[in-house]
C-alpha cells in the first residue's frame, strides 16, 4: 500500500458505504452473517451471478452503472422465478487502483437499484485483487413453498412468450462500445450501422445495455400463470434452447412476432444482418416464459396490469427441436447462445 | 480460446463436476436458481467469503486444498453462529490457463468438504477472468428463529473461551510457504525457525494452514450456551477486538492460557518472537466465544462431548479496552489484526 492514496480500511468502508444499504437481516453488517426469515409457508429462492470487468462490462463504465447491472442481473433471475426480492450479499474483489470516489459512486448506484428492487444488502465480503474488478452477487427472493417457476415446466401446447423487446442489449453493447470507447465492433455485427441510426436510438440501445431493467413487476403474474420461465441473458435463441432442454420439449417459433424496439428496428434497417444478433445476442434481461392455453391470456393481462408487455412468439411442441420461421421460411442458427465463459 | 486445449463448456462442466455435489435444493443445477426451505420455526443464516489466489492462498496450492479452504472458511462462520449447514453457492472466476485436470481435482476437494459438512451445492456461476483465480462462496445454515449467536452478545462478567489451538494457521503459512514455495517469510516472523522444528511439526502447521477444520460440531453447543461468538480468521487479538466492539465491552485476557499446539510451542521455542504472530496472525478458524458465569461450564462440557476442547482465556469487562497479561505483566499489541484487504 506504500504510495497509495489514503483510503478507508475495510471496516470503515463498510460502515460508510454499505451499511446504509443494509436491511434488518444485515444486522448492521457488523456480524459474520446475515439472516433470512421467510414468512410462514414461503421458501427462499437463491440465485448468483458474477461479473468480470472487461468481460461483462467495460472497466471504465460508470461505477454506479456497474453496481446497478450487477444487482439487476440477479433481480432479473428472481423475477423470472416468480420470486419477491428479500436481500442480497455482495462479494467485491477490488483491483489495486480503486479510489474512494469510485467506491462512493458504486455504492450510490447500488443503493438506488437495491431501493428500486426493495432488495437490501444483508452481507458481503470485500477483498483486494491484482486482477480486474469482479463482483459476485447472491440474491434471495421468496415464493410460496413449491411455487417457484422452474425452467422445466413447459409442456407441449403451451404458448411461448417474451417480455419487452429483444436484441437491445446486444445492439446496445455495440452502440455503447462505439460511443464510449471508440470500439469498432463486438461480435458479428458491422459497426457501420451505429453511425447510421439516430443519436436517440444509439442512446436508447446503449442505455438498455448499461442499465438493464429487471422485470420484477412480472414476478407475481409469472408465479400465478406461467408453466416455465427464465430470463433472457445469453440471447433468446440460446436461452430458449436451455428452457426446452430442461422441459424435454421442442418449439415452433415465428421470428416475425419477436418484439423489437424502434431503435432495434432502425439498426436492422441500417444493416439487415443485425437481426441475427438481436435474436442470439446477450444482455436482454427480458423474461422468456411459457403458459398453458388456458393460462396464457390471464398471464398477458396480469403483465399488462403490471405495465409490462408480454408477446406470444410460438408454441411448445413434443419434438426435440426448435423450428424457427421467418417470413414464412424455415431459419436455423449457427450459434445459439452468447457465451461469456 | 484459439490454441487452448479442448475443454468442456460451462454446461458440460457443471454437469460433469458440480451436479454430483448438488443437493435437492440445487434442482440439478439446471435452473437459474436454487431453493432453501428452512424447517418451520427456523431461519437462514447467510455468510459469504471470497478468496483470491496470491492473497488468501498460493495459486499453485493443490486445487482440492483450495476448494476445501474456500468452503471451510464459510462453514467456520456458520459454526460460530450456531447454525447447521444447509447448502452453498459457488461463484468461480477461472483464470485463462485452467485445465480440466485442475477442475476435476478442485471438484473432488469441494465434494469432500461438502460431504463432511453435510452442506450441498445449490447453485453458482462460473466466469472467465484474465486475472487470478477468485472463489466466492455464500453458505447457508439454519438456526431456530432468533437463536443465531451474534457477535454483540458478550456481557461484563462473561467468560471468554477459544476452541482448539491458536496460531497454527499463521505459523503454518510460513511453514507451507517455506516448504512448498521456498519463500523466506510472510509477515513478521523470522523464517529461520522453520528449519529448526521437526518435519512432523512443520507438516502439522502447514496442514492447519492449508486445510482448516471448521468447528461444525460446536454449533449446537454454542447455540444453546454462548452469549456471543465468531470464528478466528484474522487473528485472536484483532477478532476479539471486533467481538468486544460489537458487544460494547472490554476484556481481561491471560495470554498464558491461550491454547497452543505442540508444534506452535516448538516454533515459539525456536523463536520467541513468534508468540506475537500466534496471537495476532490469521487463518486459525477456531471459535472465539463468550458465555455467562452460569453457562460456561455447560458449554465446555457440551463441546467436550462433541470432541472439541474449549478453554477459558479471560473475562468480559465493562471497560472499553482489552487488557492482556502475559506471565503476570501487562502486554499490548501494535497491530491487532491480520488484514487481507
């Protein structure tokens, strides 16, 4: 630490930046453990996601955005499982060059998303690493016992639906990389398109990549009406394959019904090859779910009441494969899923 | 990944190495989440600890030992809180050079400690990092509601006790670094002592550092009889200061009663300055606890029935300070705690 700027120690750091985000179960963050107390008849859903600087976000992204994303991707998993957030623990590996200003910004972003999600901090660990920043969050939610929405519940005949719009995250990564970092491309897209869409669309897409909105308002509706669900984090095509594999089923998908934002449509207009990126790229954090013929309209109505659009994009089949159709023709995908690993 | 050896993808890796360690709550590790179902009247204790290669262990330590330690330090926290292990999630950031043989060894070590602790894997995330290996584990235990043993419960007049022997971890780090890595010293100790104790003692100490034994068998006794507890991970002196700060109390400690192993005594005989390292160095993973005058004998007896020695080392006072005495004289410590951060 010789020559390093004067910085608070771990305990001071916790007291100053993290204790204000702590919930009752965090016990003031002065104990070795936090507590989860599910209400009678409820159980705890646990999900964990790690993010690495340079892999899942740019190291020089705003600290508040990094914090927001790290919790948002976990809240997105809870939403998909039909769970109400109850708390989270943060494991933070800080690279040697961290500053107190960075940490203050980080804590402010974390406090904001924790407040929005009603998901308080209940514990954590902070360590120093010679490598890149790594954040690992484990988040907890509650569901009535036995009512977590699984990946494995899709049945032949069920309707397949997605929330919001698909593809903004992957397009947004290109737009953000282009605007903030002067990068020419990430993945398969040609970067030229970024300069050919409006600044408003570029900004919309970059924001969708930087600041995913977990669909927490959908959790109750999913828990009541969905047969299976997961969040779309690694691309619609790849994640649908995972859901169907867990459900031992296949699907017919009409790609023309996959909802796209105006900005994504403008990007695809500028470069038609981007349609594939929209369907297969990661970072959407929308909900992919299935519901029976009897339940799916109730699900759509309940989602609408919660302010979230759910659109039917296909049907579950008893075949092993997923058949995609676009403009009346069969379409297949070479690479189904965006892999961070 | 060009030129890299052929290695399994994330999903194959999970199925091959981690699914066999999964408990029922892990849902086969094919969903986005795991489940915790505390029994009626119980609540969930949550603890999290991150370990960084080169900081908390040597990068070339055996993979099975690294895995064991990562879970053991979390189980140690659960034991201190009086909790029975229920499961854990693992967040694994693998450096670019990982091999399947390394991972197989890692999973085998993890399976063994998970089995010993009856603490199954219920979820996780695996990511790739250009930096060092980082493991973050969040572990869950159950206690009857309201009965978690806090740090903050020590009251003036309570007896202060520690389990097992103190100082082996910090001495073992030197012994292990000397034997396995040819390092001359970590911390303040002179390395000469390592060559002046028997190979048996060196091996004992190195093993205590590499393979901490979480005191799970003590959990039930602590939950029944202790007023406060924490595990000794950052050194007895520093951790006692934390417990007393949380309890708003002070203490009188007789250092001559702090239990030392035969190997630690041999090391201190070889270099008397090591006594300070034993009292202040990290990695003991013993239990530091307090119990009232009425309860402490019951606690010692219950611990003995569980096969663990608990020794009284002092008393809680209503003063703000901790007064240490050694051979009848007052003693103070310049640096109380070993800080990884």
